[in-house]
C-alpha cells in the first residue's frame, strides 16, 4: 500500500507578511479604522453624508446571541451621534455567499441592538458595507446599494432603515464621486490620489510600527495556518481510510494503518475509522 506523507510545511505568502500588509488586509483595515478621524471621513466620503462624531463599541466586535448559534466578528463596528450603526468589512475573496452574509450580519446586528421587550421602533438605522476587491455581481458598477422596495411599485419603500452596500474596487462605470473612486483605487492598488488617501497610507505605516499589534497579527495568522494545516491532515486521513476500504482492508487493519502513519492513538484511530467508514 502507498505510504502517506503527513509532513509538510505551510509558508506564509509574501503579501501576508506584516511588513507587506496593505489596507486591503482585514486586520490592517480594522486597525486603520480605529483612528476616529479617518474612520469618520471614510464613512462620510463613501456614503456622501455628514457625521458629527462616531462611537466605537469595541474592537472587532463579536456578536454571539446564543451558544448554539453562529457568531460573527465584525471588523469595523460603530455608531454615529444619531445611533445609526455602521458595519464595514473588507472582502478580498470572491464568494457567492456574500449577499446572504450581509443578510445574516444585518439580522445579528438587529438582535444585538434591541433589548428584550423593547419596541421595534427602537431598532436603529443600519448600514452593512462590504468593500470588495472584485465585482460581486459582475455588472461593472463601483457601488451596489440595496434597500427593500416593493416589486409591484418601485416608488414604495419598506422604510425599515436597513442598507446593504457593496463597493467594487474593480468597477468601470462612472457611478461614484471622485472622492469615493480615490478610496477604492487606494484599497485596490495602493495608489495615492488625494490628501485623504495620503492620510490612510500614513496611518498604515503608523500601524506597522506598533509592535503589540504586530504580535497580535502574527498570533492570529499562526492560528489560522494551524487550522488550515489541521484541515489538510484531516483530509489526508479521510482519504487514507477510503483507500484502505477500497483495498478491502479490515477495520482493524485500517485502524493500525492510521496509528502507524498518522501518529494517532488507538482511540483516535478507532473514532476516525468509525467516522469515515462507509
């Protein structure tokens, strides 16, 4: 039987090294947005609104409504002086699930914001904003804004004060202001086109000088890499079980193979075979 090699190294891509991080990295983006002046101006430019001041609840807010529900970690979560909630995320990996993710985020935010027994009128206006380095919907727009509107009569709005906005750094249509375009260009390729994006670049450099944040980032990165490694090993072990079964080895022989080749204990090997044996 083929011997499985369960030793391998996982290298960190150059763009994920601390010294090479750009604002398009979600960790870096979250740290840059901890600067209240920059964050406030970012929101004002992206949404073309005026904000008096913003308030942070906590860094990378985690919403965990129930122990058996899926929790979410919001990279940039804040409110303005009117109580309007803003959640801003950087998305660099294309996924068909992004629209439903905004739906889930919106629901979790609402559950987090309203107290038990409170009136629904107390729910605040909220924005879930995804800044994507790809075109989620493939229509070339730089900005896709969604709010609930009647299909039968497009002049009738639900007015539930929830907004989901996808910005596309690869957009080709002339549908946004010059200020917004400069932000998207900076996020996409690092080009500085105005004073504000110059401030963002300066803040990126300042963040990189923070040794405590560097340690935090590397710790999180190593945890993610370990999970990735564990997933690869789990896949190889499952493949080994399937191969043993296809070769008509007995359950006992397969258990012993896992012990010999994957350093599993007898109990771990038995549980693994039971899990993957068809």
